[in-house]
């Protein structure tokens, strides 16, 4: 199938995102909260390596980075599955969603690392190539979960279905990115000085986890909704029902 004329319906994507969140709020925000809380709690218990990371050891910083990567990949796998299923009129319980996300975890981690390397490598040339690669691979994660054909196939499919929609995709993600950045800046400004032991209170940590959970949950659902909209023409996601519900 040719995707040169593929178009992204931003309004439909936003309606799909809202509908999915409204249909499964407990599952979506619960999964996101757990994935944010576990690394944060472990980091807090061990003593987060702020500016004195060298004194505390680079091993802890590296370990927390890897734990965050794993938790985020698991969260995305689960939320991508929920969104894609809801758009197709399928409802799975947590007993299916969680094991499925764990099975997809190695591939999701590989996809995340490969995407980062590709975008970083392209950005070394100029900013524009980095943006283009990021847009090409914007829906590779949902493609990996939906199609289950491997990392390279997911990257290739994402590149194909975004071909005619990258302008709209850039506008949408830029707008959302600005909102997320404002929230992140606000959270950072509320963050106390971590240079001294005990700089983070439990209350502040809970607030940070809550904000991160909401932002990452909505971003993941939005990403999957974009994938659903761009791939609906293939007929693999009950495109007729999708068009009826979110038109």
C-alpha cells in the first residue's frame, strides 16, 4: 500500500486519545503511576545521586537510568496495547495486558535504544535531519506492539505510514511538546535543592511521580492514537469502526 497521500486527522487523534483515557482511566494512570513510582522510590531509598553523583558512584546513576528505561518501556508497551485495542473495540483485562507488556519488553527496550541512537546520530549532522528521523519513527513503538514483527519492521512501518503526514505530525507533537515542557519546567522549579542529603521530601516525590505519570500516560496514549489514525487505512485495526466512533 502507498502512503504518500496518508494524512493525519489531528482532531480525530485528539478525540481518540480522550475517549481511550475516559474509557480506561484506572488502568492507564495506574500503570503509569507504578512505572514512575518504582524507580523513584528505589532512587529515594538509595539516595538519589544529584550533583555529587561522582562521590556516590556512577554505578548507581547508571543503574537508575537503566531501571527507568525498563519501567518506561514496560509502561509504553501496556498503554500502546490498551489504546490500540480500545480503538478496535477490544477490551482486555490486566491479566492479559501486563504479561503481554512483559513479553514485549526486550523488543521495546531494543527499539528505544536504537531510536535514540538513530535520532542522535542524525542530529549530529544538523537539527533538521534529527527531527525528520524522529518524525519517521514516531509511531514505531505502537507498530511494534500491534504488528509484532520485530524492531526493524516496526521502524520501517512507522517510516512508511508517516510519509505523507509528517507536517501535521510535526505541528501536533510540537504543540504537545510545548505543553509538556511547561509542565516539566514548573515541576523542576518546585523541586528542592538535591545537593544536600534529605533534600527531597516524600511529599515532593509523590507530586513529581504524579505529574510524570500523567504526562507520560497521556503522551503514550496520544502516540498510539496517532498510529491508529495513520494505519487505519490498512484495515488491520477495524478502520470502519474507528472512523465511525472518532469521526
